[in-house]
C-alpha cells in the first residue's frame, strides 16, 4: 500500500469505515442474535476500530517504523492486547452505566473513550519506545 496515495487522515477514515462495516456485519449476523443484547453492540464496533486507530499511526509515521522490526509474535501479542483492552474497557463502562438512563449515543461515546484509552494504554505499556520523545533517542 502506498502511503503517499492518501494523507494519514484518509487512511484512518478508510480503515475505520472498513472496521465499522465488519463489526456491524458481525453484530447483525452473529453476535446480537446469539450472544449480545443489542445494547452492547458498540463493544464490537469499538473493538474492531481500536487497532485501526493505533496501527495507522504506527504504519504511517516514518519515525515509528522501527516497530515493524519486532518479531511477528510480539506484534500479534500487541494486537491481542489492543483488541482485549478495547473490549474490556468499553464493556466495563457500558455495564457500569447501562441502567442510569443515559441516552444510547452518550453511553456509546463514553464506552468508546474508555475502550480506546485502555487499548492504547496497553499498547503503550508494551511499546513505550514507539511513543518515546525524539530528543530522548
């Protein structure tokens, strides 16, 4: 994929669109009819979007390219941490606030914030050098 074809925000927008599409199809055909109550469908969307938010920046920024020199097992472990963090963070918030009568949009925004923060925090915890200050190198 050619990084120069689109600006960073274009890649981010395209990735988030594909992630939302996949999550909603998964919700529509698998999770909501069999496992999840409909109120928790945002967990799937947040979980599929979180790797896009983190990895588009790591892929696009030249000064973060050293991340891709790590082993495939380490990168796969990072993706697992990101996905798990997003699912847990968003689910914890939704479970805590679902019965407070908060409008669905606000519930989902709060869950999204918690899920993305937890996933990025776990990614940063495993890879502090990716976000290290350039003057420290």
